[in-house]
C-alpha cells in the first residue's frame, strides 16, 4: 500500500501561533512554501477555504503554473457557486496543472461560518446538497452530451461543458467528516475520506464506519483514508516537549487576546461532530498512543486539524506508521511555522516513513510469493 504526504498551500505566514507579516495573499510566500514542499518530498498541498480568505482556486492555479510535479488539493464549499460553474473551474485548473488536481468538498461544520456567505441550510440539508453537488460535478466532468438535472437542491436543462479535466476519467473527489451523515455522503461519493488525528482506537472505528457506509451505498471499492496531524518535532524528546509547551502557550496567548486566526469561538460549544470528538478526547487525557498530544486541540476549541504528534523525527515517523498500519494511505501534516516546519518534516520525517513503508511492501510481496504454489507462479510467468 503506497503512502502519500499532504502539506498546506498557505497564502501567508500566519498561523495559530504567529501574526502574519504581510497580506492575506502574499504571492512570494505562497510560491516559496509550495516549492519547499516540492523540494522536500511532499506529494501535494491543500489550498484551504475560508469565508474571508483568498480564493483557493486562484491561488492553486498560480502555484500549479509555476511549480511542477506537486499535486494540488483544492477545498471547495458547494454554497459558493453553482455546480455547473464549479465543475468548469475544476476542469480548467486540472488542465493548467496537467492533471494534478483533487477536489475536497466541504459541507461546512458551523452555521456561523456558512452564514457569512449566505448559506442558511441546516447541517443535514448541507450534507444532502454536497452529495448532490458531487454527483453533478462528476457527471459534468465525463459527459460529452447535454444532460438535464432535477434534484432536491439543483435544477438545470441541457447542460454540457466544453472543458474537461486532463485526468481520465476524472479528478479524484475528497471528503471529510465524523458524523453518520458524513460517513454516508463520503462513503457513497468520495475517492478519499479525510479524518482529523485521533487516537488509534478511535481512528480504526472511524475507518470501519467509512467502509460500512461505502458498502451500504453499493460500492465494491472503499475510499482511501487520510488522517491529519500537527507535528511538533525536535532533535531530542526533551526539546520536542519544550517546543510543544511553548507552542501551546503561544496558541493560548493569541486566543486570549482575540487574534487567533483559526479556532471555534470561545465560550461556544462546536457544532460539528469532528470538533466535538477532539474536545471529548482532550478531556480524557493529554497523551495517547506513541506521540498524540491533545492540548493544542483543546486550546483552539477543537478547531480542525489540531491534535499534535510530539517527539523526535523517529518517534513521529513511527507514530505515523502506526496509522499507516491501520490502513491510512495519506498522511496530512502542517506545522505552526508553515515554511520551516514543512522543510524539517520533509527532511527528517518523510524519508523515515517512506523507508519503512518500502520494507513493509517488500515483506508483503515476499509473503504473497511464498503463499503462491510454484505451479501457479510458473503459469503466471508463461502467460505474460
């Protein structure tokens, strides 16, 4: 089973610990960060979506036209554009990037954030809309003849696109969530299902929920699994933990003075199941398994990708391999100093994980060969 690494396609140098030093779309920094990911062994970067943030599709196109061999994961909220328009945007970006695009569809975890851009549907209605939206996008990417659509949320007649993705039959679709509604929608429609970093036992449970949902939807395959973490690494365990507590202090300071750029509103319980799960796990304890650390999630109110992996590169690499052994194929990681942490993680952690994965794949291949009767192996060779 191959392993892939997803980083962040940030458009400025701000984070939960640091004020940004320039505009929200800093072209030079955006390009520098993407090139660092490319140089240090990452497979793709995420261009995230926020109601007031720069348009991620434009930022992704800017990077794709200047950085070769780096895959693009574009986040998109269905409420911001009609699916027939969006599918053309995605197809055009896939052409610009020569087939390097994956689209991550965001249903929306909080009413407050969705309503900033005029979306007043309930959460269940949003999941229904996202599933219908994805179905339309998939069909528009592959249909060369006009088609009509009349669904719960969208209606149109005689649509056909004149721009198609470079990938055949289409780009991959990514989806995330931790609620039964998310499992149903993503299990039915996603090529990749994304989870936030939780303890191994809970992650295994979620993976099984996604598999069941895919089976219930009539699929013969299952989505690939992605899990996201905030790595905090240093040359020694002692230095790593000093860095972790220093990071936590900076997060708390920004949150207390109201300048934190990511996080659920203080005093308000999060609405989305994923954040609720992160907070519940943090209440159970600070450390889990080999290196998982929860105070960073608690300090942000369970905001998004916020559980950390703390330790030396060797410790963090082994922790990631524990998730790989559960069936996680895509490892998402984002530090608090976006550029320097991307370089350090790419230089010191990614090679360790890839080396161990190669050993596992070689051992698995050897087991398969040993389990195959000699006659069957000979027949297979003669048939080639």
